[in-house]
């Protein structure tokens, strides 16, 4: 948690914590990877992407597209509320702040207030993407099966898809013609482990049928269901499906454990690749590693950790310069949390670790697959020591 360096529940506000404050609060405690399973809620809490509407997937013989709008403002909202209490010098229990904010966000989402608010002014919240339509049609024309799976109600999916694709669709065309199966209110991630049956949704009457669903019929809308029933009906084998999503635990963990291929959509990726390949970042990175090496040599050459004034002065100066390089690199990314894939110490972040665990491939947007033929297989070396996007690329790629 120290790598976040933010005052969040239960310890404070949105003001950055100094290293000494972190040490006072947490001491020498570290949250290791073996404890990650107990921190699923916390990982959900720190959702790196801001507001995402479209999630898409593609691959070998099957494509899945997920359409969900689930902004995650918890971290900033809780920090701002706690900051208000701190500034006003009011006593408060941070756990209650978290619980109240969490309940409020769940209410806004589950009651439909968020959905109706977005559809009332879609230009404010949704981004049109003509390349998405091109991507979908390319897959369809090459014999891929497409299905849409979302936790959102159908009216929201329909309104959002109409808005996003209206400039690419013909007057007589419907976005539903792109999909072989449309499933709403899927209740992920429970969808992957439950045994709930599918129910057919009547759009006109806004009702759900009780009759058994043993086939997915064209133009029908289905609610709820589970992965087991989905595979039984479609006969699609797990490895033949690649599932795209931008949420680690709702989108990627369940499908990965169920045998589907997974692709992570990480919207910050393009910006981070560009920053990591800028000369200013490379300079600070090289300086940081040189200081690290000098510190190692200093410790190894000074016998018995000599406490002379020169030694202490040099050690302090090197540590200060190392921290400056860390802060400079962090400031080039998100001002509050730093880089998505690295901690401020240059180590792999928990987010990056879970991408390794649950994603077969990751990219900034699904239409990047248009650069590859539809039957392409993507492979990664098993002995890779860093994430692929950390490799320096030619600056020509960023010229427009």
C-alpha cells in the first residue's frame, strides 16, 4: 500500500504522504503477493481506468464483446470526503466513510440512475468509435462468432450502442445484427461460477420468461445465466473464446480460470508507452539505475559500514538523488498514483502482476487487432523478464 503514497481510508485524506509518514503508519509491513487474494475489494477500489463504456473481444473462432459502463470514482471520492473532514477538523470513522460511499455508488448504479443519466446526455459520457464497427465487421466477415455479455440492463446497452455506432450503421441496420448472442444483466463475476439458467427477455413488455433456454435464437435477448449453460448451448470450447475486458477481477479472472483466453483493455497503455520512450524519462531511468549501482558499490567498499562523516554525507546525497529520480519519473505519469505497471521503486506493481496472471494479451483498445490478420496467433517468450511494452520502441511510431 505504501507504493500508492496516498492518504486513503482508514488513515487520512487525498494529500500525499511523506516517506516518514508512511513509515510511522505502516512500519516495516509489506503487502505481499500471497496476500493479494484477500485484497480483491481493494484492487477493485483502485481501478486505474476512468470511465469505460465499450469492451470488446476477438479471436480464433469466437469473439465476445462486453458493453458496460462502470465508472469507479471510489478512490478519489473517499479521499476528497476524508480531506473535507480533515480540513474541517471533524472527528470521523474512516470505515463508515468507505461504507457510505460504497453504498451510495451501488445505489446509483443498481437503481439505474447512472444508466439513465448517461443516456440523457450520451455525448458527455460516451465516445463514438468508427474503428470499432470496422473491427466487428472484419471479424464477422471472417466467420467469427460474436456475443455480447454485460452486467447492464438491455435498455442501457441498446441506447449506448445506438449512439456509439450510429454514424457507422446504415439507416436500416441494427447493431444487434453483428452479434450471434446478446446477454444482459449477467451478474459477473458470479456468472462464471454459478449455475443460474438463462431467461429470455421481452423488450416490448420488459418481462422475463420462465421457459427453459436450450438454444440462443437470432434477435432474442437473454438475461442472467452462467458460463456452464453458455458453453452447453453454444458448444464453444473455452480456448476458442477470447474475452476482452478492462476490469481485472470482474472481467479477466473468472474467464481465465474457466479456460477462456483473455485480453485486457488498458486505456492508459498508449500514454505510458509514449512516456517510457521519451528521452527525459529514459534519462531519469538511467540516472536512477546508476545511483542504485553506486549505492551498492558504496556499501560493499566501505568496511563495517563506516560511520564517518564523509560516508554518511555521500550516502545521504545518493539517497536524495535516487528519490528525486523516482519522484520525477512518477510525476511523468499519473500525479497521484504514478505508473500503472510500476511502483515508485521501479518494481512490478500489483496490477502488472495480475495482468500476468489473468491476461493472455493486453492492449489499449480492441481495434488494435486490425493490424493483424484474423487468424493470427500471438505468442510471448516464457522467459520474458519485463512486460513487453517496456521494451524501447522507435520514436517514429509516435509521429503523426
